[in-house]
């Protein structure tokens, strides 16, 4: 049973009515599938679906967070 919980909604800097959502999804691909963190980009938060979405397996979160921090330092 797919269960999504929104962790945070962040205003999108490049769009007046856009947001970034961070959510956890349990069993995203069916019964017994591993949980993921879902990051959605909404250019307009009134839309039903995000314009972009990525699912990150929990096992990869630490490495992805480290890579994002490294990317931030290089900008």
C-alpha cells in the first residue's frame, strides 16, 4: 500500500507560484518495495502533478546529500 508523507514544501526561487516538495513514500512500487524519498518540482503548485520528480532509494540518501552539499560548495 503506497503511503506518501510530505516532509516539507519549499518555495521555488525561480517561479512565483512554484514549490519543491520533499516526501517519503512507503512501498512506492507495490507491496514490499523499498521506501524512497520523493523530490518534486512544481512550477505552479496548483497543478495536480509535479513538472519533475525523482525517487531516491533510502540506501542512497547519505551519498546524494553529500553530493548536493559538494555541488553547493562549488557554486
